[in-house]
């Protein structure tokens, strides 16, 4: 049995608490707000999963020592707190084996990002970023086909990650719209570029399966909303290119209903369509018009993520091979920032990853 500490009693904290408990793990949840813990126990968790699990321990942040050991720490708080909490855990007297940070990895300022990279390597702690759609059954099936060389030479990839964020607010009824959280502020990791960066990430995931290292060129256009103190992009459109010449597009928004979460990929010998929630409780993978369906329920998206944590902690998968590695999370963040720069400047942005996780990695023409 592994022990897990989860920061944040909001929606993601509930999802990953439940997923961890399906494994029989010991779960402790902490939050700065006692009312958030009470809300988790009295309404969110029992409404989603049938009843409250008395084996989940609840603490305010002041009630739990940073030096208590946990095998896994999960950070499900707003993005601006992600790296400070991760660094605090790594610097503690009993750091965990694995730290899972919810997406997006951090805020666009990137403060502390390179320190997190350096310190996690120095202390040999696995840090991950929760882009869990890379771990769903349709993603795993596609990866196996590519590894078996059934699909060859990716030429282009197009992704749509379009979803009205009303679903987010339905899951967080204590919020009265985007102004009440980081979601309404791009500088805090909100807006379509950062909150829906699953689109960028799944594009990267598939390109890497065909031998790409990184997206190195980004051109983007955004439609922004600035009113009543909020400032975010409701739609972002990217044209991207990898180091080995794969090109394509990524479109993300927070206004489309019903949602579309789809990837289209063209190979020499096949056309592929990957889709999340194509039908109710069903993901899909379509190759040359032959559709394969993968039944699921919402909790399965997180159970798969927790299964992956177990494989990592048991050494069945090398951390460097994880599709939710810190490196992958940083690459997604860098592309998102490049998109913001490109839209602001009206220019193509080039990313030089050798310069580290910082703004000197970006140049534009």
C-alpha cells in the first residue's frame, strides 16, 4: 500500500483521491481552506462516487507537517502555487518518490521552473505533469500500433480542443464564473491556451511517437477577453513545426458546446483520428475509417493516471519514458508561452530548449 498526499480539495483533488482509493492506497488531502475540505466530504465526493470514504484523511495545510513522509504527492491547487509547493516538498526532510503536478505545470512567468528541474534531478525525485489523456486506452492503442511499425511517417497533425468551460464551473459551483479563479487570467495559467493545453500536449505526444523531439516553431492568433478586471484568451489558434519537420495546427477554446476533443494525423499509409468522449462514455481511435471504441466512465481517466504512478514507483516504467514527465509538461508550457508571444508580436516564435526553462529560449521574426 502506498501513501498519497493531495494538495487541494477541489475537483481534481476529489478525482485523484477516489482513483488512489480504488488501489487501496492511504490518502491524505490538505487544503488552505477548511470549508473546501468540508465541501469535499459532504457534497463533492459523495455526489460523484456514491458515498464518502472514511479512509480519506482531511487536514488543513497548518495541520499536516511538511516532513511527514508520503510515497506520492499530488498538487491540485491553482497553477501559481504548483512550483512553490513542489519545491517545498523536494526540500523537505522526507521528500516523496513522485510528485504529480496538475496541468498546466505553472504560470507563464516560469518562476522557479528551472530550479524545479535542477533540484528534482539532483535529488532523484520523479516529477510529473498531469496530462492524463496521453494515458487513456485509445492513446495506448495508438502507441502500440506505431511501435509495431503498422503506422509510418507522420506528415501532419491537427488538433481541436474545444470546450465551453461551463463544465468546469458546474464541477466547481462555488465559483461564480472565470473572475473568481485563475481561469479568467492568462497570467495565472487560465484562458484557453493554458487551461486547455491538453490540445498542445496531445499534439506533442503523437508527434513524439513518430520520432520528433520538440515543437520548435510557433505562430499563433488569439481572441482575448478583457473586461471587469479579467484578461484571458477565449480562443487560440497555433501553427506549429517540430525539429524533424512535422507540421500542423492546434486550436483551443473555452466557448464550444458540445465539446470537441479530436486529433487527426496523416501518415504515409494511414489516416488516424483520435477522439476523447466521441460518444457518451466512449473514446475512439479510427484508422482508415475503421473505428475502434473504448468504453469508460469519467473516473477511468484518473484511475489510468494512478495506475501509471504505480508502474513508475514499482520501476516497471522508467520516468524518462513517461508521457506525463516533467520534461513533457515543460515543453507544453513553452509552446503555450510561445503562442502568447506570437499573438502579441504578430510574429513566428522559435524555441531553443537548450537555454532551459526561461524566456531567453524564445526568439521571434
